[in-house]
C-alpha cells in the first residue's frame, strides 16, 4: 500500500491585510460606524471630521446632519444640492450650506439655532449666516426661512414683487390678515382698503410651506458623497470629500500615560492599542489614496461626461481602470463599492460610470449617447424629407458609431419618436 501526499500551497490574508481590504470596501456610512466602534473599544482613538480647516468630533449630532440625500426619490435636499453644486463658492461656505440643507424640515424651514450649529462645527456664527443666505437663494424660494414671515419675504424679494406695504403687512399685521381684519388694518395704516385687499391677495398667492411639494418620505436613503469633482483653473480635479473620510487621531492624555506609567501590563495594553490605532490610520489613508486614484482615472476616461453631461458617457470596464492604475481588478471593484461622486451634474454612484456597450454591435457608444445623437439628427432633419432608420444608421456611421438599422428603430421607438412617414411634413 502506497501513501501519496498531496501538498498544496495556500495563500491567506493576514488579519491586518484583511482589515485593510475591508476598510477599502466600506462605504462612508459603514466606515463611520466602524471607526466609532473602534473608538469605543480603544481609548487612544479619537474620531474627527474635517470641515473647512476645523475638526468636528464624531457624534450623532454632527455626523448624521452632515449627510447628503442621494436617493432616487425626488426630495427637497436633492433639489437644493443639485443647485448648490452649480454655484461658485468657497469650499467652506459650500460645505456649510450643504450641512444646513440637511437641517431643513419637510416644509423647507430652518428651525435650528445658529449659535448651536456654529459651536458644533467649530466655526463662527457669521459663517453659518453666510451659508444660510446661500441656501435661501435657492429654489423653491422661501426655503431656509426661520419663520413664516421670513419665508414670505424671501419669496417676494426673489420674485421682484416686494413693496413697502407688503413688507409692513407681513412683518406687523400677518395675524390680522389671517383673521380677515382688513378694515382694521386699513384704518391703522391709513391706507385704502382696496390696496390692503390687493396686497392680501398677493400674500395669499405665496407658498407658506415651500418644501412640501417634494417627497420627504421616511424611506429616503442618506449617504455622504465620497468624492467630489471640481473645476479649477480650467482643469477638473477629483478629491475625496472631507465629510466622508474620518480623521483618526491619538488621544494625548493616553499617550502621556504611556510615557509616565511604570506598570508593564499597562504599557503592554497601551502599546497594543497604539499599534491598532496606527494601523487603522494607515488603512484609512490607503483607502483615501486608492479612492482618489480610481476617481481620477474615471475622470480621465469619462471626461466628456463631466464636461458635457450624461449623454456623453462612454463604455468603461473595471479592467480598463485597473490597467490605467496598475491595480488588480478586484481592488477597483472594492474601491467603487457603495461609493458616490458629486459633480456639477448631480450625485452618482461610482458604478454608474461603468456602462456596457451595445450587445452585438461594433461601437464604443453607450445606448444613452446614441439615443441623444438620434434625437439630435431627427430634430435637425428636413421634415419634408425625414430620415429613414437606414439613413440615420448611415449618418451614425459617419460619426464612428456602427449600429444596425434595427437598433436605430429600437432606440427611436423607445423615445416615442415616429418613423419617417409619421414625421414627414407636406408643403401646403
């Protein structure tokens, strides 16, 4: 009887490397919860978030209010943030404005205390006021108001309809108008009743709850964009969002205890906790660097999207990014998992930037891009000689897109555009 030994070389990740992989794969919410748990277990770890040069300690009162709505549902926060992304603002003011947007209630009102928020963020009250003025400049007008009077005034000022009489009625006589005491108000102001009535009708036409037209259901999902794309001096840059990446620091009092303690068991305990803290700090920095590199590669390979919009997205694979960065494809996959990017066009999940091409077609165009070109061709055609699907396919070929007539017909029909005979116009 002969025994055969089968030896196999097995590879496994060390606990430290496994932790590094797990941190890379975490989205911002998971990472925040993870480091918060570590800080509870490890007295040396302090968790902070960077805000305009100031450090904000982690906690429910600060972390969760610093979140951006990126839900497929159309809500007030989405609407306001999309406008905010189009404004040219200092970074600190932009971040504070986004913070304040997250503080608005379902009606669009700002019910928080400026002093408390300023203290929590470690900035001045004037910085909060500047951010609030920025929010109040967004549509629907009236959002960011601290009370009904301010809400109505904002709407009138933005629409250019404000008059001295309207301002006085809103600021001093709103309750009387609500009680329909128009004659009394006219006598008090020595103003014709007709003018009071007309002004009252203007006030009634305003929306006292500017945020209530948006979906603010409890099922809304909140996330913090991990990366933002900004344009600087004519160039686009990708940077990790400061609110998505916690800053780990070592508690100074425990570090002093390590240097002063003569107890070996205490020193060993502190040494282990210090090594754990140092390693997690490295893991987070590595995650930040990898995420920034991947976002930069996406920016480079999807540049037309960031410059011109969603219709200009091109097919992209994880392998192409891995090749660009000399990384393993699995690393890229982990880096984009659950991560979001904020740019001038809105907030998108990173996997959005990896669309497939068209099955069975020899083209580097995405379906959305081809639909845009087909729509543009049809809009620009001579309606007396509308393009056939075959002619559209030929025109696409001239632009480098090789697709069949049948694919053109499928995309045209998906856009509810009639065929050539249905679009043709006849001279009268």
